[in-house]
């Protein structure tokens, strides 16, 4: 469910439509750091401007971007997040009911906010599975986060 959200909606929105300001230069003067940024462009636009990327690849990127709609992707993300949160709530409710049947203290009785431990663990497991792209040339531009 989370993987589908990430691959089918989040990454296309980020890679094709979300502009990013790349850090070009960072200069330290005493205790101050002065940073200079490149023009904000989406990762797709940066790849299209890169001379190292073949015309065939650029053509594929243009076709893929033309087939995508950022508003539809945003709506898809919201719907998928809603489904994920509903699933988490259902799981937490089932867990609380199971604990009550077993006679164990629920998180509310222990003074904790319900669902915080399980949700936090699930999100941290998901975060650990993300991988970084190889850092070489134009491929650094494409986002995987």
C-alpha cells in the first residue's frame, strides 16, 4: 500500500513536476555560511537539459511527463494516504480490542497516546527501506525520496 503510493504517485509528482533548487556553491566566511542555488527546476527538467542524457531517453521522459497530470497525482496521493491512515486506525482498534479481551492495559490506560508506538515503528521501517540512487553525473538529479 505504501510502496504503491510511493512508486505510482509520490515519485512521479516529485520527479516530473516539483521544482528543486540545487545547491551550487557554499562558502564559509567566519561563522556565516553563504549558499548559492541554481534555478529551481524539476529533476525531469534537469535531465532534459543535461547533455549526457541521450535523445531517446529525453524523448521517453517527455512522453511520460505529457501523460501525467500533477493535479490527478496530488489527488491520488491524498486518497492513498487516507486509505493508509484508515487501515492504521483499523489495525490499532483491533489491537486495542484484543488487548482488552486478554485483560491487558491499553495504551490509553498507560497514559500513552493511542497508536503512537506502532505507527512510528511502521514509518521508521518504511524509511529504512528507501535506497539512494548511484551518485554519478545526471543520475544524481532523479529523486527517490
